[in-house]
């Protein structure tokens, strides 16, 4: 009975047989390089060379077509000109090939006919039930000794280890594999995604979730295929394995004009930051940082806390490390008296027995061994960074060996910083072989340790709940939105916007619209003095800029006078009288802290929810935090803590802090509102004034922009 052949991504990463279609005898070609890599690295399955113009390639018999091969093929690596790819793919389907890796370029990435060619290719793949990596990729790799497959054209093969790499860029893929060897990062799997016509990054993440040989995942991303699907996968995956990503294309050149503060603040790549924060994915800015993280996560255990010991033979690096730790919210550990006494016995009188431990330049390998043992034995130490600057007479290799000896078997991670070039390569190789991350610069080690601690906190983070409030008046909210749509108004009046918020349980300031001075006086007497007058004109975004706001009116007489004063200001400011629909009369609110809560719809990610400090802070400082809908209670709490002005909310210099629970609830209610009404494309509450516990917060100003549901871009 024939053994079941692997399918899906198993056929890509664990094939029992591979055909290189387009295998070449010319060394400078990709077709030669891939075949050579498979043979050189000792691929554990059968390898077939397919080339209709040759009888032998690289000492292997060559076959004119995949249909002529003597045995079944799980994976076909296709390296032929773009004009022949469709024909070859069809032949693979007829031959029963399970999966394709298409190196060939000339598809969607070139536009025009390439787009149509890729669509035809994908149709063929689906017709025959195959899976496909690419096109326009650099291949796949699996270092598991049971497979030992290097189906890439990278010039080097990295060492085997627990780190999987995903790259959307072929050029970056070559760099990743090259530097993985230099940095001593052991690789389990590598895949270059190319155009992602069939197999996506999400598919690969699902495969790696259950891959026992992978414990860390590094990603180089340029775009998301399906962000919402990514969210579902990543939230579960990061509970099992750390995921670290470089996301290129941070800026949005030519971002659309936005009528709200939230829309304007979302002009940068905030959606990806928000998505990663909610999923526990660690985002880094550069490929260098990606390797720093890979070295740390791939070699050392996670710290169990945030207390770090610094050991050095030079004061400067120790100070740099300590400063970097504290600036990143890690703590320079306080040693116990027992530890300090042990250090005194091990070090000369001139040395420091406090953290950072400066052993002075005379410290040798034995000094490092004794000091590291002492600090690692201290129960108040969760991690160690050991720095070494080579002085005369002390060899880096000996110090590296002392570090590996003391780090072995410890629960705490030990990270090494070896500065200077002499003996560096040999020393780093020794450390890597012993699973001790080794860095050239202090900041790199700190950056890796910070990320490891952040991931520890993510694992300890309670699971959030997306709350649904039963006290909302959905019928009232629907009537407000329907009325605006039927009137052809895609920007709600401020009164309608506040009424919509009120329907969803957001406290709003007592407000009444007024068409003339008499109605303004009646409205003021109804809401209670003192009052504020605001012009109602949908086309005016910043009312105060055109004299459209008057504060602190204490009587009916002042309201009437204020109404005419405002009309005169508007006329002097060039505001067309036909634009003005009247005034909004609101009870004046004083005190409290101003915040902003808003949403903006992103065509890829769906609604983004924003929180920040309101008033001038949002415009001048941009101190805001975003999350992707839906927002859980934990997400809302983290958004509030994330803004730099958080301490203003908790109270400074004897001032009382504000009711943070009411802020969290308001954020969650807005999340529910935009989920229930997807045609809300932009929403601002600015300011949302929040007070000390026991006093209800209140929304003073609101903007809501709608788009008809049938015009909404897809977010799937």
C-alpha cells in the first residue's frame, strides 16, 4: 500500500522528493545554485533535475519534463522563464505534484500582463489542488536533519537551531540567511514569500505554530494580506512562541485628507503598531534589531522579572548599560548584603561591589567567573549583562569561556557584550555554541533584553474581554444615522453626534440647538447657566478659528448679545451665512482633564480606536495610542497607560487623579458603537473631560463622518 504523501505546507517544508525544473549546468544561474544547495546540504529525499536541453546536470540524470520522472514528486522548484511557468505548472498538476516553489519573476510585481499571468497561474494551482510559494521568491529551507533541505539560491546555509524566518523580500532573504550564520542564529525554517499568490504569511504562521523545531519566529514584512486573519492567528501563536517583526513601509505617502483629529493622527503606520500591540508581536525598526532579538530569544531563557545585574571590567560600558536599562523601564538590581560580601572577597579594593559591578581593568577570566556566580546566586537578580573590553594580558576567549561556564544551567538569562576586535570572532563563536547571546555594543544587548522582558509581561498579561453594553439605545442610534443618510448628510451635526454618543451611554454635556437668538435664550434657560455658544456649520472644522465659540455667558441677556456678536464675527471672517445652521447652546463645564477618544476606518484593518490627551495636546504633541477594533478591557487600559501624559491623569504634585475606569468604559463603548455602525468612518470626542472618581465624565464636542455601507471598502 502506497504511503500517504505530504500535502499543504508539509509538502513545502517536509517533502520526500524534490524536482528542480530549470536545473542548469551553468554555475552562475539560479537553476544551478538551487540544485547545488540541495545536494551540498545533504537533502534527505530524492532530487530530480528537469532540463529538456541536457541529459545530465550536476552529475544527476536530467529529464525533459516532470511527467517523465521515475517517481512521485512532493515539491517542484520552478526556475524557468516566465513564459514557460504556466506550462510547467500544468505539467506538475498532471504529474500529481503536491506543492510548487516558483522562483521565476515577471508576474504581479511587474504589473500589466504580469498580473494576468499570475491570475492564470493561481487558477491552475487551485485546479490541481496544489499549494504554491511565490512566484518571484528565493525559495525555502528546513534544517531539520530528517529533511536537511536548502531549496534557496542563498550563498550560505545558516546553522540549525530554533529560529524560523519569514521574508517577503527575496533580497532581504539572502541577507537574512547570510547574517544568521555570522550572528550565530540557529535557523529551523526559512521561507521567502514572494508575491504570496497562494501561500500567505498567515498560512506559514499556522504551520509554524505546531512545528516542534521552531521556538522563535522572525518576520520581514512589507504588507499584510489579511490583517484580521493575522490577528486571530497571532494572538494564539504569541502565547506559545515569540514573534518578532520588521514591518517596512511605515509611512503613508499621500495619506488622505481627514476631517477629524483621529483621521489626521492615523496618517502614519499606526494600524500595524496597534495590531502588533494587541497580538503580542514585538515590532522592531531595522533588520539589525531583528537579529539582536533573534540572538536573544533564540539562545537564552526568558527573564522571570525586570531586575538586571551588570558586570563589567570598564566603568563606561557599565554606565551605558545601566542608563539604557532604566530608560527602558528595566531595573538595575539591588544586591543583597550577602552578595556584596561575596563580591568584596572576589575583587580588589578599588572595584565596585554595587550594581553595575565594575571589576576594573585587571579583572581576568577567574574574576568574571566568581562575580557572575555571585550575582546569579542572588535571588534579586532576574538577568545579567556581562560586558568585556579587552585590556592587555587578558584574552577574550578565556572570558567568554568563563561566561559560558557560569551561564550554563541557570534560570536567568546571561547576555554578553564583547567590545573590541581582537579575538572577538572566536569568542562570539564560543558563546553562541553555548547558547549565550553575544553582542558587540551595549545598546544591542539591552534592546534584546527589553524585548524579552516585554514578551514575559505579555505572557503574564490577563486575557482581555470585549465587553458589550446592554444599556445602549440601538434604535435611537439607528434613527440618527438613518436620518442623516436619508438627508444626504455624511457629516452629522454636532447635536446629532452628541445624541448618537448619548444613545451608546457616553455622558454628554446638556446641549440644545437653536436657529435664532430667541431659541438660543430658551435653550440656555433649559440647560442651565453659565453656557457656551458654538456655531453649527458642518463645513467648519475649527469653530474657534472663525469666532464660532463664545464662553461663559451668565444670563439670557448675555446669550442674546453673544448670539449677534458671533454672527458678526462669522461674517467678518468670511463665513457664508448659508453655511450657518444656527448655534448649539451647551452648559459650560470647568475643571477636569481633557482627553480625546476617536475612531477612523482603515481599508485594511477596519476601525482603529484612538485615545489621547485632548485639547492642544493632541494637535501639538500627537500623544495618542491606537488599537484595532474590537478593543478589550485590557486594550483600553493599556491605551491609557501608553500615552506619555499618563501621569497627568493619575495626579501630580498633590492633585487628585481622574477616574480611569470611566475612561476605559468610554473607549469600550465607542468600540461597540463603530462595530455596530460600520458606516462611521471618522469619529472624534474632543474634549472628553474626565474628573476625579465619583464625578461623571462628559463629552463636550463630537464629530461623526459617515460613509454609506455599500461604499465601505472591504477590510477582509
